[in-house]
């Protein structure tokens, strides 16, 4: 990787901080992301209404739901899986008004699932505050067969769709919520560089 | 800038202070297409100088047989609007620029809230045509002093029906910005055009309620303020230009035969930006374009509205 060089398409994640100006807040967290939600409430309890949706079992099987129940005043909803959280999110979005601030914490895959879910309601991902927790694992989009291989921790991975060996690039697509994967041994089949875990 | 020759086809006194002008091409051909919210600059040769004033295009962007603008006679006009009111008559020819849109509707918006104050209604006159054609969801909030001074209320009622909400000072009816902006569905964009306190009011309210900047749009062309007379030296053109008190720097530079770029002539678009090489006094920045730190650095100036507090300025032009 070249030094001193930003890859434009690669999203930048920060730590969650409350927006002071808002009419309401919506916090979405998954797995270890629950810690980021707890940290938000350490900062303060906002004056405006807050809704928290938390999915217990992300990749790493940690559960902050008991602590969240003690800290979040009301409007905490706990789900077993991220998919359930996303279904609930889509059902509450139509009732939301301008001035809503959205905060997401979880794996990169979760962050972009949320971004995709709220986009049809007129929320641009630029206005979502995002914290990457859990893991650096990447979703990888195969440019050959268009399948997305989830939670990839290595530099090279076998595509879940076409089984080609894909090199995981830094080029990220916000629409797909995934990094581009390009066949690595196209020129000389079978000749693979070392496969290493670099996105733990 | 290449200009279009037009003939004044009709003039209508809409209210005691507002006149509506209709322009057509001399040869009867169509004028260039435009989108809702666009403006043109009208060039007027008067009293030995050229006024160039921006006006919003009204009417339907799909009908380009004619352009329509409305001009309010400004109380302390430096001449442009008064000249339009007193000296322009049907049949005269004028030069106008191609339309430019610095106040476009957001294509991705789920809903549009339009807020107009007084003559600030004009850019919305073309936008509502676009919105109606697209079947978009919108509301138009129009505030004015009194029904007698308010232009186009009947046309708007016809075009917008119950999407139009009028607020007349004389009836004591006020537009409650906070109430209006605190209960809009997600994906709403707000647009404001009107007197400065109104624009500032909308911007502040939206900000305080947590609206993202990208969902808030305003059009607020400033009239170039008058000031002290000073000299500008144009380094590249090797010219020295005297800027009289009642002329803008841009106008004076144009009068000297140099043609800097511009779009809005009102301190908002940024197109006319020039680099300041030297100045013997502080700059008087009147624009809404440069950031506070850029203004403080005194390295850039928008000649359409800004001046110097000193006697002499050297520009990289
Ligand atoms: S012409 Fe637009 S800022 Fe000067």
C-alpha cells in the first residue's frame, strides 16, 4: 500500500458523539457496537427524544443489552439478529421527521446495511455518524459474478459465488457496502500469493 | 460573456412597486431553455454607464418563446431598478445573458418547502412549474406586507391551489419558521428567497433543528453597496481604474474594457473571485461566498459587491 495516500472511496469512521442540534436521535448498534452506544450515554443524556436499536449477536457474540437497559431511559429495542433490527428500522423510518440524527456502530457490513436501509427515506450516508467496531472484516463484491462474500478477514478469498480466488482491493462501493474483489490468478491459474489475515 | 438581444414585448405594472417585463427574441425564434430557479443578467446602457442586474426568470421553463422577469423598484436603487421602471418601454431592445441556475431544486428531495418574502417570490414562479410538471410534493409559503403590495397571488393560487400559504403583515399573520421546519418528513429540502432577515431566520432555524446543510438552499443576491471612491490597478492588464462611489468594482472594471467572469453579480456564486496583490487599507467584504478566514486573510475579493477601505488596490487581473 502506498504511504501518505487517501483512497477516496474508502469511508472514514469516527467515534460517536451526540449532535447538539437535533430534534431527535436514533442510535443503531450491533455486537461490540453496544459499547459505542454506552459511551454516547456517558457523554450525556440528550434533551431530545432518543431511540436505540441494538442487535445482540454480531460476529463476536458480545451482549451489551443488559447494561444498555440500565442506561437508556426508554425506547430501547433489543434484537437477536441484525436482520431483525433492520426490519424494525425500516418500519419506524416513515414516522421520522427532519432534524433526526442517526448514529451507527458495528461492523462495516452492518454500517452499510443501515445506510442502505435509510437511504430510501431521504437520508444521505454523509449525514449518518458511523463508528466501526467489532472487526475490520470486509464484505467483498466479486466483479466477475457479482456475488458478495461476507466478513472476509484475509487479503485473498474464494468467492462464495463463483469460487474464483479474489484479491480484496481498497476500492469501496457505498451502494454495495462492499470492497471490490478481483480474480488474483487470472494470468497464471493456481499461482497464488500468500494468503494472510489482514482484516481481523 | 456572449449576450442575447431581446425586445421588450410587454410591460405590466403588477403592484405599485413591481413591474413585469416580457422579453422575446427579435427574430421571433425561441430563447435558450432553462430550469426553475434560473436567473439572467440584464444589461442596461444608461447615463453613460452600463448597469448589469440579475433577475430571476419566471414562468414555465417549457415555454421559451418569451422570458419573464419582475423588477421591484428599490428605494435606494443605484439606478438599475429605477431605470428599468422609468426608461424601459415596449419595443426597446436590451441585452441579456444566457440563463444560469444558482438556485436549483434538489432532484433527490422527497418534499420541497419553498419560502418567499416579497419580490423573493420570483425564482419560485418557475420552480413551481417544474414541481407541478413532475408531480412533486411541495408547499409554498409566501410572506408579504399587504395583499395590495403582493405580486402574483392570484396566479399562484391557480398554479398551487392549497399548497400555497400566504402571510400578510397587515393582517398580522406571521410565518412561524420553527413550527414549519420542526415537523417536516425526512428527505425534505427547504428553499428561501427574500429579505435578508428572513433568509437568516430560515438558515438559523434549520440549523438549530438539526437540518443538514445540504437540505437548506437560499438565494440572496446582494445589491452592490455604495462606498468611497478608490483606485484599482489591474496588474495583468496593466490598467488603472477609478471606482466611483456609486459603482461596484466589477462595473468599473467592465467600463474600462476588461471583462472579468461573473454569474450572479450579487456576492453568492464565487465566479468573480479575484486575487488581491496589494492593498493600502482593509478590504470591505460584502459577499456571502468567502469564508471568514478567507475574508480575514485579505488575499481574495469578490469585485461584484466588495470594495476597499483604502485608496488603492492591486488585483491579479
Ligand atoms: S459574480 Fe457571483 S460572487 Fe461575484
